C-alpha cells in the first residue's frame, strides 16, 4: 500500500469522491504515512481508539511564541507560563481529562432537553422563513440560501448573539475551521489569518459576556457565564467554549444539510419517500451521518505505544482517525456503499465517540431533520445544476462550497 494515500485524501482533487482512497487505506487499517502520521481506517480500530485513554486530543501544535529553541534561559522564562497560556486558547475538544470533563459538564448542563425542544420550534420557523425567500426563483444555491444561514441563526440564537451581528460569524467560523486540517496548521499565512479571526471573535464575545453577566437572559452564554453549583468557567475557557460552539455548531451542520440534499437528489426515491413519510426522517439522518458525514476525520496524539493488530503506533506519533472510512467498512456494515435509511444496527461514527462524542449532536439532528423534510415538501422538483458540485478545500470538514439547484416547480406554500 502506498504510504502517501492520506496525502491524496488531503488533495482537493479528491474532495468530490474520497471513498476509493478510504477503501485502499482499509486494506492496511493501521498504516504509517511518509510524514510519520498513523492513519486508522477500520471501524473496529477507530472505535477502540476513541475509548483508549492513551490517545490524547491535545494534538494541536503550539503557537510559534511557545516553540522555544532549547536555550536554558529561554526555557526558564517560557516553560512555566506555556501550559497555562496555550491551554487558555484551546476549547475542550482539544483538551484531555480532567479539564475536558469539567468544561464539557458546563456545556451539557446548558444543552437541557427543554432548551433543545425550544430550538426545534425555532429551527422550523427559521427554515420556513428561508424557504419563503425562494418563492419565484428558478434557481438558487442551497449553501448560500439555506445551509449556511440556518445553522448560524440557530446557534447564535441558542448562545444569545443578537441577530444583527450574525453575518460577522460566517467569515470567522469558516476561517477557524481550517484549524482542523493538518496541512493548514503549518501554513504561516493561514495561521496568521486564524489568529486574526480568533482575536476578532474573542474580542466580540468578551464584550457580549460582560453584557450577559450584567443582564442575564435565557440563553446558553448567560448560563455559562453565571455557572452553576458554585462552578464557573474562567473567562479564557468561556471564550474558547463559545468559539467552539459557534464554529462546530455552524460548520458541521452546513455540511450535514448540504450533503443530505445532494444525497437525496442523487437517490430521488428516498426524497420521495421522505416527502410521503416524514416520520422516517430520524432514520434517514442516521444513515446520512454514516454515508456522507460532515466530519471525515479527527486527529489525535499517541501518549504511549499502542498495539493494534499487527501494527504498533509509537508514543508521540500523530494519529488520524478516519471516521468516514470506518463508516464504509464492509466488516461492520453490510453493503456499505449503498444509501439505506432502513439499515439496522447503524452504529456509525458520524458524531465520533467516547469522551469527545459530539456535544451538539441532538441539535444537529434536529436541524437536519427539519431542513431536509421541509425542503423536499416545499421544493418537490429540484435538479442539480452541477454534479459533482465544487467542494470547499478542507478534507476534515468536507462539504460542497456551493450546491446550485434548479427549481422545476414553484415553491409550495405547505408548512
């Protein structure tokens, strides 16, 4: 097997269909690449590592300020403050226990069942308003007109960001999402753009946090800022967590909705069934999370030598958990390349697993169910204008940059 297959996965030329590369990688499900990265691509091996405490999520490279040269005086001055300052700028998905567990507990308290139920009603109203704007149009871009504005409005409403400030977050979120791409982390120009975006969004959120502490409202940011049971995040963790929720809650759901409509238009029999039987939406979304997930891989760091089958991942090695390859593993799923909403025992990796299972999974499911069901009902005759569509450059958060659709029947008034 070629030790450069993952480099090909990162190549935008393969963005429209990376699945043949995933199939090739699964022939050696734990493989070392030329750059020293270990790629794990089978469902069983990924599931095992997602629950293995020897795998660390603190795999991001340190900011340049903290890459000291080994000079003893420089080490003496920098090393004591390094861990405290770097950690302050990392959200909990890039933290290990016990920090991860404490911060995640704060967030989960705010993702209460009642709040999530209210967000379903809010999502239905926002989706209806977005589709109303399409009336009379012969064509539109799903990403620009629905997939982007829906989740950014939902997550901003959930956190308590004023509606008039929402447009500012799209650019920030899109830029900061590149931090998940291994080939972008060493790019100095992109690092500078990330720093500028993080500074801008952090400055904005600090101001909003001050407002919410002075005048709390019924939103997540007010709850996180106030804390509960005598526990409260420090300001660094609060800002990092809010940034994470905005970026992850926005970027991933954009892909889930867009990939969902693209898949339904490629398999129109399933779109028609969803139109007739909206109650199948939860099963259809689960199959979509397996078949075309919004997140294709996550990166980790080995804290010790880890034996998997015939391979041993050495301590200190970067590890890629290729979730989307595991989702198409024939050793786990029957006929894995077939889109089948009636699939039984669909334990996919679409939301990861273990300690870092997606904290926003319930909200993402709601947004996708509401959006896909409303679109197939109100736009019963859509046609792809580009197949494959143009994709965004990132391989981790994979999704179309645009999805241009022709409307072959008027937008319906059904709600």
